[in-house]
C-alpha cells in the first residue's frame, strides 16, 4: 500500500516546556559535571515521560521516594555525597521541610529545587492566602503531584475537581460551603483545559462573594492547547505524543479528539505500526510538555514517504494458529475486546477467554491503546478476524508463579468467584487467571456456613497442593497467622490507661466482652457506667462499637480488664464543674428517709436535705412537706469531696426570704398588705 500522506505538520509548541526543559538541563549538567563518587537521585519521576526517565536511569540517576530521603541523608559522606533533584511538578510543604532539615544536618547531602516557575507561583499564592477558616477551590486532579504540592500549603478547606460541573454538583449537594467567613480562593493546575477554566470562573463568581481568582494555567499550556485545537481542525489524522501518565498530554488528546475523530496517542514512533494500513493525507503532530524533541523528530520522520514504505513492509506479519501475539486494544465492550495485532485480520477476545470472573467488566479492565498478549486459536482471512485466548497465555505465565509460590510458602491474593456444588468449597481466582480450590474447612468460616456469601470477597491464601495444573489452597491458615501476629503485636504494646476502640462481642450477667482486634477484654458491669446498672444490656448491645480504657491486664493468662467509664462522664466531675457551695439549684425529690429527703442535682449525683433543713418549723417526717418527684429550690450548704456527698437546705432559703421581708420599710409593707386586700376583694366580687 502506498503512503497517501501529503502533508505532516508539527505544532510549534510541541515538546519540552520551559519548566521541564529547565529541570532536564539541571540534571543533565549534574550528570556531566558530578564529582567522583556522587550519587544523583530524582525525588519521584523528574517528568511524566517514561522514555526520558529510563534514559536518566541508564545514566546512573536513581529514583528516590519520600521515605528514602532520611536514609540517603544518613548515608551521604565526603566520599559519596548525595544530591537529590526535585521534580518539575514540585513537592508538598512537609517534604520540602524534610529536605531542608536533612541538608542542614549533613553537609554532604543536598537538593536542587527544579519546581517549574509557574508551579512555584501557585505555591506562593496559596501560602500568602493560607487561612484555617478559608476555602481553596482547585480545578485539577487531586492525585497529581503538582496539585498535592500546592494544596499542602493551605490549612483551610480544600476542594479539588476536574470539571466545572463537579463543583456545581458539590455546591448543590452542600459538599462544599458557599458562606465562608474568609475569602474563597480559586486556582487551576497549570495544565488544565482552558474551556473548563472559563466555565469554572463564571460559576465561582456567581456563587461566591468576592472570590480571589488567579489565572494559573501556564501560558505555554494555553498556546499548546489552542494550537492543538486548530491543527485538529485542519488535519484528518492527529498524533499526540506523550506519556499515558502525563496530565497535559491527556488534555491534548482530549482537545484533539474533540475536533478530529482520528486522533491517536503514542509514546514512541514504533507504536505507529498498529495504525497501518494508513489512508490519511494530512497529519498533525502535537506533543506534551514532557516529550523529548528527538522522539517528536522520529515520529515526524516515520510519517514521511521515505520511511513509511519500510515501516509498512514490516508492519504486517504472518499469523498462524498456536502463535502467541501482542496486540493493542482498538475497541472494547463488556462482551469482547478487539485488537490490532499487526496483521491483515483483527484480533477478537471474548470475555470468557479473558477472565473467569463473571462480575468483571471489560470496560473497566481495558482502555484503548492497552497492550494485550494472547494465544491464537483460529485465523479467518475470509471473515477478517482471528479468535484469540488471553486466559491461556495468562495461565501459562502464572502457573510458573503458582508453582514457585507453593514452594516458597508465599501468601497470594485473589477473589472468590464461585462455590463448588454442595457447599464443598470455593474457587478463588488468583492473578486473574489461575483457579484455586479451597475446601470449606479451609475457608476460615464457621462450620456449615453458606459459602455463597463469600463470592466477590478479596482473600489471602497459601497454596497447599499444586499438581497437573490444579491448585488447592487454604485461607484459614493465613487468617490464623494474621491473628497470631496481631495478637503478639497487641500484647507487646498494651499498657494500663491505653484506649482501644472495639466491638461488643458477647455479654454475661457480670459484664461485656469487647473484641479489641483479635484479642478480647472484659468490661465489668460496674465499669460500664457511673450509675448502678442491673445488666450490661442496659448500657451496650452486641455489635456496638465502643471506646474503652485498659484498667489492668495479665499477659500470661491473656486477661484484660477494661472500663467504659471516663472522667468526662463522671457525674461527680460534671457536678463539681457546674456547681459550688452557696449555689441555689432546682432539684427533684427522689427518695425519703426518716432523717431527711434525697434530691437529684444532676444525673448520678444526689444531695441530702436533712429533716431539720426542710422547713422553718419542726416536722415529724419529710413526707409532711415533700413528695417523691416534686421539684424544689435548695441551696448547696456543704460539699464533701472525699465522700462525694452534698448537703442541701430549703430552710436556709426560707429564712433568707423572711429576713428580706422583715427588712423592707414599713410603708412598703403596708402598701403590700393593702394591695393584697384589694386583690382579695376583687377575687371575692
């Protein structure tokens, strides 16, 4: 087939942006000029391009994660200094503080901040407007390292969204506030789509009062996106070069595909083979900010007439039954996937030849462009397709792993996909292709349990038998080990006064047993409440999640004594916090004795009104004046902290009232009497 391409146009703004180029230059200079013995690392992937990062690795540049920083700092020495380069996307505030501390601690450990200047700008904006009561709205991906970096510099509420409609929905559902006491700040990830940004700004201005809006999309990104849209309108085939994990490359693909249906995304020129035979005349090429220029040139060269014929010649291969081929997904639905396998026929794999999991969704497992290896079952040049089997390849590959895992006693993970007839056991799918039989007695469930309840569960197991491509395993053995390990860790860390949150497992007449995570502790009835309770069921129920405190324990006898009571809920503490001697309180009479009446001050604390303190006149018994359930005012006359007793007096209040009345001027008393007479006369009439 001839090359029909008449014109290939490469975007002017394709490839490394300023920030990425700056980071790459700094690392490459260090590789050339590094002193003898120096170890060079990038903190995370320097840029989102696996091809470029692989080149750095081949040049001896290591990849460090946050957890490695302190170790590398301690290892750095005069003969083997360590230098770490911070990626262009930037880092969180906590990581920056860690690097600063390590650099101060060891002079042979240093770092170079390669954060893009446009990203640094967002760091400054967020830091300057940081407020614990504020709201930061971010148009971007919450999982992206750039967004994580600048969001870490804000202590208030942060809401991240990738489309304007997500913000609108969150506001409508009240997942994000609109009545902020402080100003609302709006920023965008530097590589965001301009159209979404404009919609976001418009909505934010409508909903929030005087929001602070900062246009933080990189101007190079703006130019790149505008140019990509125009090229897509002018060409009938678009090539987007960039890493699958690159945010700005993904945005470019979205923009191009919206204007040109024939848009593909590749990382290297070699991937173009999957799109032959080629029938397009005008080709546009754009590239993400993390794409090296030599890859762009290679793609451009591939599409020219001189190289096209050679590439086309090698793109078709002979396909035979029994071959194992690698193809790229061109279409996917939940019943099958279609592959470009570099032949004149299309590869088709039905769902039952991909996985044994009936609940699996192919649309979630695969996306366009994914590489898939499969076994050729049948080839039909007439029908134009080849029937493929992925399970067979996976099974052959994974069986070696299964055998090795059995020999090593390795713990595997899988999903329960079905039960064996008669409730004999379950089938666990490991690595998406290997079926492992687990007998009912090895499932870790109680005897005679309905095993169908396990379907869909993710489980851990150890293989017990591997023979003739059949495997048996045990879930319960792993569960036992995990319980033993958890129990050992528990007893190694338990101490009096330590709090645990657990579930009430069972109850007896004397207390409740709480599962603290594989180990049980007992809360005696007297420790369930500050008040006297007849049964544990008066306070808790089986299945309740409660927080308890260790009173005492015996590691040898495996016994733990717990308390559910806290000082904050202690009635005496509540009473002492709110009341003092001479306070007048409204109390309820709860019981009476020959020597006086007991009145409830707060729930759990009663005070005694001695018989001599009930009335100004002598009474034979409290019931002559008071009755159960009556509410009266009384004065606190004494608090005994040691015995936790309170003395109350009604009489004191009566005497104070009488003294006040007697102290009133005679005229006022006469007027008061006359007023009473008028009222009585009126009532009589």
